[in-house]
C-alpha cells in the first residue's frame, strides 16, 4: 500500500455514528491513521471523545458530489452503512447506495474498500442477509480492491444483535421461542471485529475477497442466552423451541418485548433463521489474531456488562408490578357486584356479563405492569432517568384513579362521580401511552388497549348513571 513515510494515511469511515463505526474510529486513530468521517449531521458526533481528532465531511452517501469530497485522497474507505431502518425497500436502497459508493471510490483512486457483512450458509437467504451479501459482491466486483469481513452476532453493548440477546434474556425467565434458537452461531467480540477491520487496511493490494470472522466458540442461540444469564447473575432460563413462529411474528414479538423496534427486529430474526458459523479461517494468516487471542463468549459479555446493568429490568418490573398489584387488590376488595344496590340498578343491554370483568381487568393489569416496566427501563438506559421516573409516577396516579373509581361506584354509590373519575382515568391511561411511546410504538399501542377499556368503562358508568337518576 501507500508508503507511510509520505505522511499519515487517510481512512474514510462511513457510519461513524453507528456502533461499529464509533468503535472503529478511535482504533484507526490509535493505529496512526488520519481519519475522515462522512455524516449527514455533524451534530450526531457531539459527545464522541474523538470528535475533535477527525476531519468531518457533512454530506449524504447517495450524493456523488458529497462522496467525491469525502473520498478525495483516501487510501482506505470503510463502508458501514445499511438501510435496515424499518422503512421498507431497504434492499434496493442498499444496492443503489453501494453501487454509487463503489463508483465514487474508483473515480477518486481509493486504494481499498472494507465492508462488514454477515456469516451465512450457501443457498437461499433471508432478505436482510441476502442484501448484505449482495452489497459485498458489488464491492468485490468493483475496480477498487475490496475486503468483505463476514461476522455473525457481534458481542458488545450497542450491537443490535447483542442488545436483542440480552434484552430477551433479561426480560424472559421462561420463553417459547422459534426453532432458530437451536441454530449454531459463532459470535465474536466487538473488539476482535475492530481488530480485523483495522488490519484489513494493510492487506496486499491484490487481495480482493471475503473473510469469515468469528470467536473461538460455536453456540446455539439458546446456549448464548443461558451463558449470558449465568455471567449476568440472572439465573437459569427456560427456553422451549417450537416450529410455529414465523420470522415476521417473532420479529413483532421481539419488538414488543425488547427495546429493539419491530422494523429492526424482523430482519435480525430473519437472519437468525440461518446458521452463522465460519467456513474458513484465512483471516488468521492474512491479518492475524488480536493481541491476547480471540475473546471467548463469557469474556466478551463481561466486557459489555461494564456499561450495562443487567438487573435494571428486574428491579423496574418489581416496582411496576407492586404498583399495579396494589391497585388490583384494593379495587377487587371494593368491588361488590353481588350487593342489593347493584342488583337493583337498571343496566344497559350492552353491558358484558359480570364474569368478563375480572378476566379482562387481570389481563390488562399484567399488560400495564409489563409495558410500563419495559418503557421505564428503556428510558433509563437511554440516559433519560427523569422521563423514567415521571412515567412510573404517572402509573401510580393512574392506579389510584383505577382503584378510586371502583370505590366511588360500588361503595359510595355515586355513579355520576364515578363516571367523572373514570373519565379522568381514561385521560391518564392515554397519557401513559404517550409517555411510553418513545420506548416503542408497540408498547404505546398495548397501553392504548388499556385506555380503550377505560373509555368503555366510562361510557358504561355514565349510561348506568343516566338510567338510575335516583341512585
């Protein structure tokens, strides 16, 4: 490659605001590279410890002019972009963007392209994984020599695949999971991925190929969950695999249970349908192992846990469950549908049978406790502790209103006052959905079901009050 005596070499990093890119930039700086980053919004770099040590080009990777400015004088360009944003048509967008980047790199005389793709078997692939493979093939067919590193699950706090693993494990002590939890995976520590990315810059100019990269262990997804639980001190998990959950359904389920949005979870789950293991280890000869050797699964998890609180979910769900359970117990004690007063009331024909109420309320109580816990823990992890605390305070107010409506109706025999209080409960429930929305639309939608039932209870209480003016 370029003679280093001529001065520092320049590396372009795209996707520097992403997890891998954010780890790669300081590693390149430590290796003596002059680093340039291409970003649509320079504000996205604020707070990065290396932001003052890099050259920033503000632009769009779909613009030939912006790419030309970013690639000028670049020896190696790292392509860490993808369109997996849940907005649809990501395959075509990734194809077009990769073709434009390869053409711009050739025009600029770039010495090498480096791309991080995914481990995959031969044959038909999921849409997401097939798209990543296609992007790698575009670069390998381009005039500029390319290195395509293929990795499976990357272990590190901030990696989407690792975050999905840890959140599922932390939230579900027992789970019925799709069959893909039994597939073999060769996870790799993020530090080892970065080692190979940096090393790829110094490969011989005639090197133009893929390299499989993975850690020293091959595990199933279920085994990774058990190992994570053990390292994090969570206790053993019960994982039962069934063949009935499609990737789409499993993605929606993951999006509801974890902070990973359904738009991101679906392609991640689709990729896990395939086994992700290395089929060759040529990278050890071409680049060499990281200093100290490859990190095992447990070591990589322990490193990630330095910035993660694996017990946050457990503590949060205990608080929200205690709040909701208290309201449920008080409300149940105040309810008296067998009283003579209630029996004499004129009720509308559309009132559900009495047996329906405890069933519906029990399910909604469980939903509210779990969804608010999920949202509160997400907000806390995103450095929004005030929002998390305010959400739990709003939940407490909601549960006071919930129990109060029952007492006003069944014990105080004040249907009109109870109807007004139930309207306040409905407004509070809508506010709860609003507060959890930043943690995921699925969670907000779930709480809107609770708000809908409270609105129904308001309408029913109001109808009873109108039909029984003397009561």
